[in-house]
């Protein structure tokens, strides 16, 4: 009967012959006897190399490379730039705050130093005055429809229909300027009957 050798990473197990392998077992590297049948079952179980062996050092190196590669991959994924919001996204998001009566959502779309202008008259008024004069209009607004939005990352025009809770339609044209993906200023031109906002009077 020919000799046979089972090899594994970091060492080898010598099997003198098939008779000893199946019957008497073999002596492992630690000096303990392992039955041949149990050793045969170990073919289906991953075996780590002994500590300090060449196989052990190889395993540590490969594990380190895998961890480094995963960290680098995560870093690249985490630094992927987010797409810049389009004028449509900014303007519709701003007006969604009015529809939902959510001032925090409105403000989230406004840049620092925001100003508002309209024929009300409002001449480049700051955010605090804008809220004091205009936010009460939200209670009368049912929804906002967009006829046209046209512009770029710096400025855009929007023709909007403000639908009131009593089903009136107020048609305005808004001129937006942007800074850093947010609204830096709004200038409103009243159209239609010229009221502009639900509670405005001629």
C-alpha cells in the first residue's frame, strides 16, 4: 500500500498507510492521537494553521490586506459627492413647506442673508421680517402649482399658481437667485388680479 500525505496551510499530516489511517489513527502535531475516521471528516472543516507557522504569518498578512482594502473602499464610498440640487428641486421644496405649513422646511431652503422683495411693498426685507409679514399666508394656501420653472444654478424664474382654500387662483412670477444650493433672494411679481397673496388687498 503506497504512502499518502495530507497537506494543509502551515504544515502536513503524515499517514503511514490506509490501514493505520482507518483503524489505529495517527498522531497529530501536538502529540495526541486522532482517529483516522475523525481526521477524514476534517477534510470538510476549515483548519487554521498553528500559531507561529509560515501559514499563520501568511494568514495574518492576507487578513490585514483584506481589512485595509475594505477601509479604503469605505472611504471612497463615503466621500462620493452628492448631486447638486436643481432649480426645480429647490423651488418645489421651498413651496412644499408653505403647503405643509412647515416653517422649518421653508427655512431649510434659504441661504444665510436671504432677502425678499415684492410689490406689497417689500424691498429686500430680511428673513425675520419676511416671516413676520408673510408666514400667516400659509394658513390660506391649499396648494401650489408650477406652470413653468426655468433657470440654472445661479438664478431661475418660476410661474406659480397659488390655490387658496376657497379655490381662488393667484398667479405670480417669482425670480429666485441661488447660493450654495439654497435660495439667496426672491423677487415676486404679482399677476392675474394683482393680489399676489391670499390676504393682500388692492
